């Protein structure tokens, strides 16, 4: 699908945040806007990660405008890593940009790994978000009890052999999470969906096409 790609900056709590704003170049009606969150900044995570690219393309194929961005301290974004706390404020700033750019349209968030954790934290308390998609959620680490009372529409896309989120732990976290929710397993050998990116992209597209 042909796309129009604009590089820009938005004002964030630690300074400017680098973004990529993607829209289809054809006459397709934009149905929603989706913000994409990248994996861990201290482990090479950025908005150019191959999984993040596939998730952005999936949202675009589902007729969404897409905003990828760099968390603080990554790429051309100001600031420095803040252990997931300040990164939540970064996401809120980008959500403001996205919702103001497309007033009246549903707003979605999709995040991979660290980005899934940040996305879920924000989406559970931000009424602007219509649905949250968590990909490769690192459930083997940290406290996920906040999901017990999270009534935002949640989709979990998870590898069958994720080394940062075992199948048993993912199923337990999902079971305890408040509805509405859906868990989708992707048959893959690792956290990064090796040899399964096509399947992941199709699943993510379907999630954004779902009512």
C-alpha cells in the first residue's frame, strides 16, 4: 500500500519527541488514528524496529493514520530513559497530537514489548483511547495487577515461545485482566516473531478492523 510519510516533532514533557506520521496516498477514508510504541530504549528499541514497522503497516492497511514516535532519549527525541515512567508521559503527549490531528476519530495504541507495557499503563486510564493492542507483552517481569481493573478494550498478541513472557504467565495475566479483552497466539519461536512477522501483521490488521 502506497503511503505518505512525514517526519516531524511534537512537544513532550522532556522536550521534543521525534515522530513519523503515516497516511495512505490513495482516497481511502481514514477510519482511526493509531499510535505505535517501540521496544526497550536501552536494548536498541526504536520506531524503526522491524516488528514496529510491521505493526504500523498493519494499522495502515486497516485504513488508519499511523503515528510512530521515539521515546525520550531515542533518535532525535530529547531527554533520557526514565524506567517507563516518563515514557508514559511521552505517549500521552503523542496521543494529544494524534487526537488533535484527527478530531472525532477513534484513537488506538499498539505497542511491542516495553512499548506494550507503556501502552497498557496509559490506555487503562486515558479515556481518549478506544482500544489498546499489546504485542509481546513482557509478563515475566513486573507487576501486572493494574490490568485487573482496566476496562479499556485490550488485545494481546503473543508468541507461543516468548522468552520474556511464558505461555503460562501470559494466560494467567490475561485471565485476571478485566474485560473486554482478547488473547491471540502467534506460532513463533521467540519474542521477536522470527519467521512469523507476516502472520503477526495479518493478526494486527484484523484487530484494528474488528468492531
